[in-house]
């Protein structure tokens, strides 16, 4: 059976929110795209909605907020951003990907950040796995920042059998689970910014 590859061209955007001073010393991010076969409610409308609410409720000088495009195509949005903006030296990058269906809750990335997040989760009665990476063949936009030497932390509610399918709709999410991850993310951000 022969396989073929087709290259398509298109346009994507990153949506960037900057503080009044304009300088980014830390980042919050999540991708807003999905795949052609799925509505993307958990992957990743959940991450985008958490990102927007956290940005609204916790405005911090120097913390830029980015909704990345084209993550599903190979982290193209975050890679394009890193090519045009010097992200080295950033204090941290928090990434939100699939956070509305608790199955194998995890915080992934820098060991010191995963330890802090794990401790804050435990205080809130939320058990999270502390991982260095998602695993082989999987990634998200935090990886671009990690490669640039930025301490990263990805919030991930766990595996979802319906990602990248037509069943990844609103019924595939939990408002209560999303609220738990929002509470944890706010606590981590507050600790990192000294709020």
C-alpha cells in the first residue's frame, strides 16, 4: 500500500497580549487550533479558555499571554514566535493544553516548577503526576520555550480517547475539572509572581 504526502500552504496567527510596558519577562500560553476532524472542546478550547480567564483575573507586569496558532501542525505558532522574539531569559512559561477532563492529571516540565505545582495541587486536594515530558511522539507549545532554556510548566488533565475526533465536543468536558485546573494555575502564577 503506497502512502502519499501532500503539502498545504495556509496562514495562521498567534494572538499576543502584552502588558502596558510591552516587555515580556514571562509567558502564559495555550493553542487555539484543533484538527479538521474535531471541534476541539478539550483539545484545546479548554486550554484557551483557562488562559483567557487567568489573564483576565491575574494581570501581572511583564507576563505576556499568547494564544498560539498551528500547534497541531507541529508547534508552528510557538516556533514562529520564538524566531521573531527573543524568549531566552524569560522567568517561566506556563502552558495549558487539554485541561477540562481529569483522567491522568499532570504537570509537565521543569523539575523545580513541577515540584512547586505538585505541592500547591496537594494542598487543593488535587493529585497530579509530575513529569519531565509528555512522552515520545507528543508535545505542546511549551517545548519551544524549553528548547530556548526557559523554565516551563505544562498543565495537562490527562489522556482523552476523544481528542482529534468528532466526539471532542462540549459534552466531552467538565466545567468542574476545568475549575480545578484554573485554581491550580492561579496559585502557581501567584507564587511565581509574588502576588
